[in-house]
């Protein structure tokens, strides 16, 4: 209900928004047989930009050939050796007719990896932006273009935002092709399918939809395709933009698509029957469908022994709940339910709060807000002065606030514990949700005590069970209960027990055959005898 | 509100929902103690009513199985005709509405009596009822999944309440048993049975069940297990509180307060408070859904999106108007409501069973 009202308000606020057919195409622009006209058109289209290089070369027979590219996007060695040198080769003196010259150039002379042909000038201009060199022969109304792009990219490095102790140190970078090749190297099977398309009317950002054909559910792929087809925006610069355009619940504070820059995380998702979306220009790929519990798992859960993985997941769930409700519990107990505290602790808390001018709820909201400001400042500030701000913020301001009697020292401990807990949540998007939801929970606790917290949590639960990620219930396998899925949710079962893919996400494929549990030689069945 | 054949629930979700239906009157304000002259006989009322409920649930489940995909209102129309079906539909809607109203009031009173005496109970009732209406509007699947998620967590709290006070149970408090005869336990049994008859919601849930052929087995087994658990809880309360039990308003809360394991595990009542809010929320959501479903099916409504909110507003008002205070609520539930609802539900079930025998020719399985 509230969502609908919000939706209506937002749609009315958007000025002059008119619905457009997403599949609307521009009229093709014909190619002129005169190279001078084409040169003028290209230069005009790019506004005489300094990086646009247009040359008119001559074949040995005297026919003019227009060659154009954008400097900085192409590999000059390939351009010179495979295109320019071929055109200016004196040996092909017999290419007198434009048609023959066009055919020979296309089929024999241009030796760059692939050559495409088109009669649309717009397509040629667009190809130039992708790093292609275009070739138009005098007297022809069709042009050729060949990909001679030069990849200048950041090296494949360890992901900065998702560190791990054990496991691959490879993270994605900003180049889509490098990222797809990284996945190909991990899944050396033709069933890894990659569908590419361009999104953004101006940016024409390349987006790759990647999945393992035999594992992913067809309806999931269809759904992603249809959502991508419906994307109508001028530019896509980061995966977060695309996430907002294709997610299931755009008004929900909870993410229904997972972002990651870890290669092993994306590969793991593919093997679980999920789809991966790579967006050119960002190292953060999108994984879907996902569940709430995906955010509480880390890549190394699967690389450490299963006992450790299980215990760590339990801790992560605990810290997520801590980061969500600890400040509100402090407020509720100190304001309404002092009887829940042991007497000694109650006396100490009362002594600390004596003289504090604000109610506990206001005190908590102020400190939480202050901490958020500090965190934001720490992210934005240059690295050299960052630690100084931390020292000023945490040590000096915190201690001074306590000494001045503005806040109690117990609250400082609560806020610090909450902050540490929020950093321990592996899914950064989920940690952000907890940060946002903490404030209303504190206010509820300040007005209705424990009832307020429970009410807030009940509201969150109702919201969570109604969420879906590409059709998969968000709280699966807890609600609805899927027994096989529980092996990889709050616990991480041993690998020899992970016999099936996630039931509601992937197609029914065997992952580990029965009897994969390792045993000492004496207990093993004889060679050739199959276990059941 | 989302309804229709597409909404399906699993047997596990069904059991979770029924669990919450029975849990609320057992752990919140319980009027049964007012009617038993000897508190040591109280557990007998629970045990006997649970046994009676097994028979009721069996009958209701078999009726549902005979009419696949049809709710109790729809097959009442099939068996007894449209006018009777409409009348039954309206009466059932009123029944579920009243159950939701006293459940909400019980929660409000419980919070007033336990930890927040100065906050008007309207605040608790209003907040939770609106949230429950929102869940009911999202559909049965959402209510069922919420119940399913909470079921194991609240079961753990209940088991803690059953196990941890065992050390404080005094076996002499169970004696003498039936000193005033079995007849004196009948009023308390009727009240407990009245609460168990809230399982009538099963008649609306069975058409949504993913495996309707298993419904009888699941519901009968669950009712028996649930009866055992509730009786065990009653026994613990009698064993711990003894003759003072009838003077206590919130037995479960006081029981939770007494739990102390070593010097570290205590204040279990905070968990019980959580289970109050969450389980009562699920129950009210289910009852609002049942109320709206009854109206929708009786009057063949096509637009019912805002009905749960209207029902919630009415329910908040009625929870205040129907009961002046907790004592009058207990009296109303203990006497007129028990007689009315038990008579209505049992007569309806018997009528449908007889009509089924006459029209359908007996057991076809």
C-alpha cells in the first residue's frame, strides 16, 4: 500500500517523463560514395573532436579509401600492419572497380581478426567508439569495420572490498572481456554461455549475461533477458545503476541482487545455477537470484574446513542481528525495562547516565548519526589525513563527550560494538540496510520499549518473506523450508554431503555423487565396487 | 489481498499456523483458571480437550478431503444450498473476527500487566493489528511463510519454558486429583476446547494445501502432539505455582521469570515477550485473512484489496468495545462465548458431516 503511494508520488514528480518504446531504433544513415562527404560527415558527427582520426588513402589503382578511427582506443600496431599497410600495398594494382576492391579488401587484405560490413553510417560511427577502424571505398555505399581495440586496463588484483585469507586472490577489473576470460578460465566447458548486449542510449555500455546452460533455470534467464530489454536509460556507469533497474523490489531496503568483485564468488554462483551480469567499466559484477543468507556467506566458507565455515556463519548471523538491534536494545532496556539487567550493571549504568541531558533514544540516535558522519568522512578524506580524523573523532570527541556529560560511556561502547558488527557482515549491501534500519528501530525502542523492537522485527520479517529475487523466495531455504538447502545456509555441510544444487534456484543436477565421503583404506569398498 | 488457487502452503506451514493459533491463549491471559475449583485438576481439562480436538480435526480434515479445492464455505453451499452457505459464511466471518479481537486484547492486556502498565493497550493492539492486516493483505503465502520462519524459534522458547522450571516442580501439588469429581472439570475443559476449536480455520486452509491427501495425517498427529505439549505446560505450571495458580494473571510470564540456570541464564521472559508479539501477530494476521476470505467467498467479492485494513480498523475498535477490562474479557470468554462458539462450531461440523453422508453416500476412500 505504502509502496504504491510512494510509486505514484515519484511518478508524478518526474517532470516531462514520457514513455518510450525501448526497442525504438533510429533511421539508418546511408553511406555516401564520395569519401570527402563521408569524411565531413564523420568529423561533423564527432564535432571535430581532436581524437578522431580520418585519413583518405589511395589504393595502387588510384581508388580512394577512407580510413577512420578514434585515437587512444585502437592498437596502432595492428592498425598499421593489418589495415593501413594492406590498403597501401602496391601489389594490388588491378583493383580498379570499387566493388572488386571492396570484396578483396574484405575477404583477403584486411587481416585484423574480424571484418564486418554495413550500409549504415550510424553503425560505423558507433563501431568507432568501440575501438574499431572503419574503411569506406570510393564509389561504394557500404563500409567495413574491424575491431582493433587496444585494452588498457588495471591488472587483475586482489579485490579491495572483499578480502579473504584463503582462496583465490583474483578479482575482476573494469574490462568486460578480461572478466569474461577470467570466468572462462575457471569454467572450461562450452556450457558456459555468454550473452552480450549494449545498454544506455548514450553510453552504450556492454553488459554480459553469463550462466551455465545446464544448471541455470530457463525461466531465470528469460526473466533477466526481459528485464534487460526493458532497461531504458541514457548511461550505465556502474553495476549499482543496473541493479536498481532490474531488481525485484525497488523500494525495499534489502538488496535482491548480490554485488561482488571476487572471481571465486562469481564462479561459485555459476556452479549453483545462478546467473552473473558483468558490466563493462566496473569490477563489481551482479549475481542473481540470491537469498538473504547468501549475504551472510563468504567465499572462504567453502575453502576452510566445514566446521569453521559453519561456526563462522553462525557468528556472522549473530553480528548482523547485533548490528541491527544492539543500540535499540540499549535504549529499550535503559528506558523501560531496567528489571532485565543484573543489579550491579543497572547501578553502574544509572551512575553513568546521571547528568546526561538527553533521553537514551536521542542520545543513541545522535551518537549513531555522529558515527555515520565519521565513517563517511573517513571514506572521502585523503588517505594521509584519514587516520588523523579517526583519532580526532573516536578518541578526542568520544572521550570529551563522555567527560562533558553529553553521552554515557556505555553508549559509546554500544555504538562501537555496533560499528564493528556491521563491518563483519560480508555482504556490504546488507550491512548498509542494517545501518539504515537501525535508526527507526532505536526510535521504536525509545517509544515502545521491547514491544517496539519486536514490532519492528516482525514488520521486517513480513517484508522479508514477501520479497523474491527473480522469483526465488528471499528467505529460502528457511521460509519456505527446503531441507536440502539447509546444508548450505546457516551451516556449511562438508563438500561430500553437498550432493545437489540449491533446489529452488538451479536445475536438478547432481553435484557430488553418493558415497563421496573419504574413508581410510580398510573401510573403503574394493576397487570397482560402487557405493550406494 | 492476494487470494486464489495459486496461493499454496505446505503441510509444515499449515502446522506452524495451527501452532500459533493455540499458543496465544495458552501463554497470554488464560481465563481457564477462573473456572476450576482445584488448580491441580487444570491439566486434565487441557488433556481431555486436546483429545476431543483430535476428533474434531479429523472430521474437518476428512470433509476438506472430500471436497478438493473447496473451502468450508464453498462446500457448505454445495451441501446445504446457497442461502445456508451464505449464512454460515457470515457467521464464520464473525467468529474469526471475534477470535482476532480477543487475541489482540489478550496481548494488550498481557503487556499492560507484565512490563508496560502505563502505555494504553490500544497502542499495542493498534500497532500489531495494522501490521497483521498488512501481512494478511500480502496473502496467505506470506502469513504462512512468516509462521514457518518463526515456528522453530518460538518452539525453542516454549521448550525452554517446559524444561528449565522442572527443578521447581513440587509433585505434591498435583494431589489430590479430582477431589470434587470429574464433573467439576467440565467447564474448564469446555473453555480449553473452545480455544482448540479455533482450528476451524483449517476449513479455509485445506484448499490451499499443496498435498491435501496428507492433511488428515498431519493435522491429527500435530493436534495430538500439540495437546501433549500444552498439557505438559499446564502440568509444569500446576507443579510450580500450586494452589496460587488461579490468582495469577500471566502464568507463563511468571514461569519464565522464575527460570534461572546457574548465574548466567536468566531473564527468559524477554524471549517470551518476543514470542507473544510474533506469535500473536501471526495469529491475528491469519484470522484477518480468514475473516476477509469468508466475506469474499460469501459475497463473491472481486475487489477486496483494502478489506484487511478496514477489518483491522474495526478490530481495533471492537477489541476495546467488546471488553471493558481483563476480568470482563475472561468472564465473557469463559461463559457466553464458550457456550456459543462450541455449540456453533460443533453443530456446523456435525451438520456438514451428516449432509455429506446423506448427499455423498459415506466414506469413499
